[in-house]
C-alpha cells in the first residue's frame, strides 16, 4: 500500500487484513497482549460467547491470578503465546496470515 499522503485518514500499511481465525478480510482488530489481532465480526461474536461461557457461575475470581497483578500476568502470558503463534505461522509459510499478527507500536 502506498505511503500515507497526509490527507487521507488511512494508516500507511495493512488497514484490511485477514481474520486471525477464519482468514476473511476485515478491518476490525483488537489489542491482545501487545499485538494487534485482526478478527471478523462473526469470529468476534464466537470468541465473546466462548469467554462468557468460561466465566465462573458464582461471580467469583476465575483463578488465583485475578486482580490488577493477575491482569498484568495474563497480558504477559498472552504476549508469550502470540510470539509462539507468530513463530509457528512463519514456519508453516503462512504468508497470508503474517499481516494479522502485527505488534502494536
């Protein structure tokens, strides 16, 4: 994609990327452990439903890492998982997925 000419509101690179889960082209993204992950609306709904189903029924903490310190620890774990996933995508030659796993500057 051409460099931003200063007049458009589009970013310089990758404003439409394949969805991380299903590879449909999308502009929707979410920050996950220091990475910008692109995912389409239908996959986002599926992820939200799965997260809701995983919530504890009693309203208590899901595990021992709940709270502010736990949130930071979970972010570190997610960042580690994203780095491992990026390495796997690179190994299997997933050229069409590389844009979906972009670090946030």
